[in-house]
C-alpha cells in the first residue's frame, strides 16, 4: 500500500488534536495506557458515571503540555456522551488571555461555553443576573449589550471579545467582577446549570459535564512576591472553582502537583482527590535499558499517521516507504523522550525538508536544531539541578525544580514502582551535558 502524502502531512501536524468522535481520526489513535501507569481517562469517566452520577464532581487533570491530554479529554467526552451525558468541552485559551486570568474570567468562559452549547440544542435561559451585570459594566465598556433568552452566550461573547485584547478594559472588568465572584457563581449555577440539568433530565440525559481544557497553559507569572498566577487561581481560589453544580474536569499546570501547597490544592479544588496525571510514554526504564513496549507503541504512533488503515503488524513491513531504515524511526522515537507533540513535531519538520522515505541525515539535522532550541532556554545554574534529577530520579517541590518540568528539561514517567523522572534525551546528547558531566564527576 502506498502512502497518501497529503493525508500523511496533515496527520503529522503537531498542532492537530485527535477527536475520537470523528471517525476519520479514530485510526490514528494509539492506546498508551499500558505504559502510562494505567487507564487514566477511564478513572475520570468512572468517577462520573459510577461513583457519583447524581452529584457534582470536580476532577483535576494534568501532564506536560503536548503529552496528549486534549486527545484523551476528547476521548473522555466521546465515552461520556455514549453513556448519555451532555458534555461541553472547550479550550479555555480561545476565550482567555492566558497571561492575565482571574477566577471570574474562568467562570464567564464556562458560562459562555455551556450556554452556547445548550442554546445550539434548543435550550433557552432567563439571564436575570447577566442582564443587570451587563447593564452595570456598559459604562466603561462603551458598548451596550442587550440580552434575551435566546442569546445569553452571545452577550457573554460580546463582553469577552470587547475586553480580551484591551488590557485597560480587561482590568476594569476584572475590578468590577472579582468582588462579585460569589454572585456570578450563584447565577451560573441557578440560571444556567440548574436549568440545564432539569431540561437534560427531561430529555433522558444523565447530566451535564464541563471539560475545561488548556488551563495548564496559564502563565506562571508572579502576582505577588511569593505567589504565582496559577497558585492564586487553583490553590487560593480553588474552593470557588469547584462549586459549580455539575461535573467539571479542569486541566491544571503540572508544576502545581509538585508545589509545597499540593495538599491545599488537592483539598480545596480537588475535594480531597489527587489530580490525575498523564505521564510521558517511556522510551527507557529507570536503569536506562530500552523500554521495548513504549518504543513499539511510539513507532506505531508515527506509522499510523502514514498508514492509518493498515494493521499494526503490516505497518512494520512498510517502514521502508516512510523511513530509509527502522533505525531512523527508532532514533526519532527515542530522542523525543515519549513526548507526543515533540515526536510529531520532529517528523513534521523532516517532512518540511523532504518527502518520505525520511533519511537518517535529514533526521539528524532536525534533531540537532531541536537540541539547539532546548539549549537556548537552559540557564547555566539549571544544569546542576538536571544532574541531580538524573541521579535521584525524583523531583522536589522547590520552584527551581518546577521550572525544569515547565521547560520540559525533565519528563515524568510511571511504572510498577510509581512515579520517576528522567531528563529530556535531547539534552543528554549535547556537548554541554557531556562536558559538565565529566566536570561534576571529578
């Protein structure tokens, strides 16, 4: 079977998120649960469908940016819809300025996405609170926002669109809304969610689930000398975010899981339940021997993008159509460290230079450029921390170590012994790593 080049190019785009409710995306999906420490999405699903179908839940989901969380959340959405739930999934980064977010911003984004989704299904809301709210903020917005029952989502969209790209207006709106957070939360529950739950029950639905993706991309900027924006939102204000009267899944930044305030995060926002983590796909074991199953699945990830309708076994026989040698395929998989988006990005960059079969020389040039980009972001004092992680395979809650995670200098993995950490394989090959390793060994 020949590779359909245009489809292959599109399928390798690292910005593309697989949506398993779309039949065209399903052949590209690879189940990595066997090497990721368990069926994490099934745990999220089971909490909603089996443990608490009739009472609201608030679950936290995290992992490295680009590790495949969005694909898994869309799989969760498809699974829940198949079991009769109304699921509203949205990417918060489309509605929010991720460098300047407040709790009221997040709540408004949820109100907008839920009302928009349900209005499309014929639901109508009575936006009493929002009519008053928009009337009060129209003075500084200089834009009147008229609402009726058919367009609550449109009114919220007008409000957020007017302020998203205007820092001055956004700050004024924040100053107006933040003191009203309790009232806003109450209005969302009473005027939107409770109304939706009632009508969904009448339609035979199991309930409402809201999945808020991309909140893990909120900038880690300092808002006080001792507090970052994510810490303020998810730890200090977490008790407000968990009070929506429906099932909610929030993505949160991975470094918060290793914060000294982790227990506070777990209790205030998670209600005592630990965040669910989606780790990397292992390319090696703790002792640095090759992880055969992880590597085999990563090979299938790339081969499936070229040959989605070919069985896994038959794809292996067709490797020469895509790579000049299986070693080239293995090289890309191994250097990625099991980071899905980085791996697809490496292959996509190769395809920008040549049609398949991808040669080893092309792959090495792309890898060298990838390594150079990583080194540009690495500061000298961080090397010592990296070598410490390499030796101990653990991570502390100190801010410096959290930065290693955020910068993807260090990856998290899971095995039968639990959590462990390894450095990005692309760093380990650099001349700087080799030189500093010899110096530290003396």
